[in-house]
C-alpha cells in the first residue's frame, strides 16, 4: 500500500495515455527509529530534518502557509578572495555596519512585500535577517539540501528563486495545508503536508531498529519500482512458471505443424522453457512428473 500510494502521488500525466513517475527524485524515504512498523505512512507532502532558525521567536505551526523558496543567501555578501578595508575614522566603521544593515533590510523587505509565512533558503541566513523576518511573524529555515528544496517546490507549487528582487506572486507556494515542526526522538523534523496536488511525497518509516528499517526500505524500493512499471505500462504476466509453460505448449503446437529437422529447434526450446515450472515444483517438494503432466493437460 505504501509503494502504490507513493508512486500514484508523484505520477505526472504527459498526455496520449503516458505517465511519468520519477521515484528517485520526488519520493524520499525517511527512516526514524522507534515506534511500530504499522506507524509507517505516506505523507502528502515533504518532511526533512530541520528546525526553524529562531525557535523561540518563530512559529512552529502554520496552517495554509505561503511559502517562498530561495537559492540565495540572506546575509551580507562576503568577498570572493581577500578583501581589505581601510578605516581612518571611528565613523567609518559605523558606515560599514550601516551599509550591511541596509543591504540585509532591503533583501528582507523584497521578500516581506509578498506576505510569506515561511521562507526556506538553501544558503545561509544572518542574525539580522532572522530579526527582520521574526519581527514580521515569518518563520525561516536555512541550509536546506537542493533535493529537498526541489521536492518542496513540487509539493506546494512554489518556484525556487535565485535572487529576492526577482520574486513574483506566482513564485509563492500556496498548495500546502500545514507547516509544522515536531520532535521525534532527539531530533526536530519539519513537515510540509496536506498539500492540495502534491507531485512529491515522503514515506515515513518507523521501526524498532536501524537494521529493520534498512531491510524495509530495500523491500519498499523494489515494490515502488514494480508499482512504477505497472503505472507506466499497465500489463502483467502471471508468475509461478505459468508464462513459461504456456510458451512451451505453444512451441510444441507449432513444431507439430512443421516437418523434417526444422521442427527440432522448436521442441528443444519448448523443453528448455519447462525447466522453470519443473524446478519450482521440485523446490515445493511435490511430485514433479504428476504435477507437470497435470499442468500440460490444462494448457
């Protein structure tokens, strides 16, 4: 159920009956030791191991948040190489600090005019920027992975912006139903869930130990690959040697209509295909000859 739920969530219609399902990019498996295996679930959104920058001043729970995603730092630009500043008077130091303050204030004002509830950046966020954002009642998360940022963009409909002055109203993500930070075990996790039309999701796995979770994750990856293949090309063949036995019977039927030595390859291939159901019967410990005869009679 987890695999089917996750793969159907991230499926995208390409038209003409085709569907694209990228389980590597847009499905993240988050393993959290503790709890029962039955507590595992698929989140209609994204979960990542981060807390807000200033926990005491910023909200940890926001309903229907307006989300802005950035790929730029909210701090004063550092020199690319060694930078020297010559200060002659005491006032020069104040001028430098004032320039830094004005630069960061300008960045924050460009963001705040879109009235966001949550700002997430992949880069750094200075204490001064944190002050301006928290004063406006905006929560912020910094140094998020690029892959997680892409998933959030897919889940809530936001667009990742490289510079705050390029922000537009259409870049703000409004598709999320809830932003919440929870403590699970010793760590804080941020949840952006209850999204309207998420094209990315997180599978939260719970279990007694890391070894158990690793085993469950391996099985889940296999199941998701199968579910993806069925969604992309909804055709199935029966297992248990049924397909091989049917092919074998068809080849035998074909060989009976051919005369001479040309029919021998058909018969040889038919016998080779019977090896699969015969081996399965041996592994089960049942009478191989009777079982094979009965199956060939049904075909």
